[in-house]
């Protein structure tokens, strides 16, 4: 009994010190996230408190998303861009309520933050580009009316939501299918 426990102690201590390696590749960090983290550092160095608050807000929203039950399996640039779009939308709603209340300084501050956030978004598709894509898919699928909306939307699911918001695509599909 004594000999067994005496032998077990060195192995137990050694096993705690062991490092485990895996052959699995580590998930790649999205380029946009790396850019945002670099911008946090730049804002800290330049003591730009407004930009720092906006960029840290993005990171905070991302952390909140990752911990929520609806968290995506993998954070991609597209997920981050959709998160930024939601943040812009919140600020635009704030601008309209500030302007309605006659608080122009706060509205101007929110507009300034919106411009800071737009830097991280790709060039959005225009209404005409979205409509052209919808018409192309409608022709490919042979859609004849509103009953085919599911087929068309499924095919259009490959569009980047950061470039073509789902709501705009959905409205365009409804309009195009209604005109058939």
C-alpha cells in the first residue's frame, strides 16, 4: 500500500505539469476583429476618448453576443458587420428621438458615432443591385407568385447580410413576386 502511494505522488505531480497538444487548427480570428482591436490600441495611444468608447462598444456587443444563447458557432466578419449595423440602427433611432426633443447636441454626437461605425462596414449593395439579383434568382427558380417566396429567399440566403440587409431583400422579393 505504501509503495503504491509513494509511486503515485511523483506521477500525479508530473501529470499536472504536462501540456496537451492537439493537431486541430486553431480557429482563425476574423480580420475585422483584428482591425477593431488595433483601433482600440490606436485610440488609446492618441487619447481619442470618443473613438475609443465607440470601438470598445463594438467589442462589448460582440462579447455579449458570444455569451448569449443565440451565439453563432463561429464569429466571422459578416457576424461582426451585422452587429455593427444593429448598433448603427440603434443610434439612428436615438438621433430621431433627440431631434424630436430638440436636443441637437446629442443628435450631432450620435451622428458622429454613426460615421465612426460606418468605417467598419463594406460598401452596401444598392436597391438596383439587390433587385437585379432578386430578378435573376426568380428567373432561375421559375417563380410565378408569392407562393414561391420561400424558394427565392432560400436561394438568396447566400447574400452577405452586411451588404444586403435581409429586410431589404425580403421587401424586394415581395415586390418583384407581386409584379409577376
